[in-house]
C-alpha cells in the first residue's frame, strides 16, 4: 500500500536535507512546498545569478542536487518518492515533484549516502598525493550511471593537461569580465552571512605554475613555488543532452557522486569555468570523444575534511502550499 500523501514533517525533513546541496557561489536558488500531498522543489529565480547563470543552467544543477538529497531523506524516513521532473501541469519553476511511493526500508547504500549529507563540503585546499583507489573510481562512475548521467575520469597527464588548458582559458575569459567578477565578489563574504562563499572556504590564491584554475574567493597566498598538488583526479560529469531536464538529471547525479566521494573518505571541489564559457565547454566536449554534454568538472582526492558553509533557515525556503 502506498502512502496517500507526504505531510509537513516529511516536507521539513526533505528540505533540511535538500538545503545542504551545493550551489553556484552558495546562492541556494531553491524553495520547497507541499502540493496535493506531494513535495515540490522549486527554482527561486530571484537567486539566479544574472551574469554567471543567464541561461539557468546552475539553478537546474543546484535544484537537481537538492532534489537528490530530498529523495534520500524521504527514502530514509521509509517512503521513497516517485519522481517527476518539470511536471507539465505547473509553471516552469517547479523543478521536481516527489509523490509518495510504496513504503520500504532504506537499503544500506541509501543509508550511507544519507549519512554523508552533513559531511559533504567543497574542499578547495591541496589534496594529498595518494591516488584514488580503483574500486572507488568504479563506484563513482556507477553513481553517475545510476542517475542516468555519466562520469569520465581523466587518466594520464595528457588528458589532464588538455583539460587544464581548457579550464585555464575559460577562467581567463571570466576574470576579464568585470560584471562577472563584481557579481562573484558580491557573493563572497568575510563575515557570517546565511548564503554566499565565506573567504575561509576559498583556495589559496592561484600561482602561475598551478595546473587547475580555482576561484578567487580569497587573496590568501601560499608558500611561493610550492606546487598545489602533483596529479589530482579530475572527473567530468555529463548528461545525454542539454535541455533543462538533462541539467536537473545531471544535478542529481552530481550529488550522488559527491556523496559517494564523501562516504569513501574522499574530498572534492567543483570547477565550472569550462562549463560556463560556451567555447570552452564545446572544446571539452570534443576532447572527451564521447556522446553527451559536459555539465560539471570535479577535482577529487584525499584531503582534510572541509568545513560546512552557511545555509539559510528552513523558514526562508519553505514556500506557501501550492
Ligand atoms: C553549478 C555549480 C557550479 C559551481 N562552480 C564552482 C567553481 O567553479 N569553483 C568552486 O570552487 N566551487 C564551485 N561550486 C561549489 C559551490 O561554490 C559550493 O557548493 C557552495 O559554495 C556551497 O559550499 P559547499 O559545497 O561546501 O556546501 C559550484 C557549485 C555548483 C552547484
């Protein structure tokens, strides 16, 4: 027998998990509500970044990741959801509708991923040189596949430097764009704010010899000449196409990959410059020699556990019943 409807308690549990999801500059572009016994994830367009995200790609990725967390919370409370992305009978801001499916206990992997939610943080600091073990690599690829996306791990220095060149050139394009930089600075905070990126979460300022471009959330420097990390594991997550549903699907897969990373004792950070700049994204797509569209680049490795970044209160993200 399937439950008739989710209630206020389910909504709060789902939203509490969902808001821990990553979002571009920690903009948290989401809201949650009950509608006819279903839980809905909505895009909050007032939080869409006008310069960095004029197409809504980053809102879809973030809301997809939030949806995955909400699904895990509902599964772990005993009633997994049936999922509809962009339901036709509502406006374009309803990203996902979660209706109650048949009650069942959560599987062990579902429990492990749910438990990883509060421990997942972007870690932009240098990783240790220890390689990511093969069985974990296979788990990460499977995590993306389970959510109907793909994850390509870049193997060898040739693939890595090829990616680094594309990412660096995209980063240069964005650094030369004053509107982009002003917008990013507006989301970077030295004090306690409920959203945006705290300067303490930034990577040390980039040095000329660094392989990968990291965002300039801080101007803290590190010892001159010291290499950031010798050979990080870089992964490209992608989807079949680039429609909004593909991007939301990619967001769910991203979150499943990140929680699998966390559960394996690894850390990760995201690099979206080569996705945000269209020519770079196209170059990256062609360099992978596969079908589909890249939606995110990830840097994965062993590192110090990251620190949580702020989130707005639940009261600020729970919308009126629709
Ligand atoms: C669409 C998207 C793009 C992102 N791009 C970057 C990026 O280029 N560089 C970076 O360091 N973090 C990036 N992030 C990570 C966010 O900055 C991060 O999720 C946010 O600050 C919240 O911190 P947390 O991940 O530690 O919870 C991105 C996240 C999303 C969802």
